[in-house]
C-alpha cells in the first residue's frame, strides 16, 4: 500500500493548527525514539472524491506523480484544512475495517 510518511516533527505544527485528528489519518509507527504516521494514498483519494472539489482533485493528481510526497501533502492539508483531514480519517477507518473483514474472511 502506498503511503505518505509524516514524522512526529511534521505532525506537531499540523496538530497545533488543526487538532489531534491529524494523528488519526494513518497508522502510527515508533521505535521509541523516532515516530511517524503512514497516511495511505487510497484514504487521501477517497477523501478527495468525497469532498468533490476539482482543485483538490487536481492537486491530488500532481501529488500522486511526485516522488517526494510529504511537503506537497502538508501543503494540501494547509490549503483544504479540517474538512480534508476529517475525510481522510474517515476513509482510513473505512479502509482499516475493510482490511480487517477481508483478513478474517480469508482465514476463516
């Protein structure tokens, strides 16, 4: 699964501006010293589709074709704000539930 990596240092200013929801856009990984969040591209795509904003869809298309996605993604969050973050969180939760159901079905 393709993801956008946001370090704790990158999340802190976003969290200060938009609230704790930014930490719920993807799974958190930490080795005890370094922590980061992996935001699934599919969740960002679903969020953009749900918002039905042509400017967001255009920006997302550029993001998907950029090798270094973190900075452009942060700019997207700053431009489209809480509405985008909420939709990413909802899409990530939906994807997580779908994966859980799929894995349970496959192992049963």
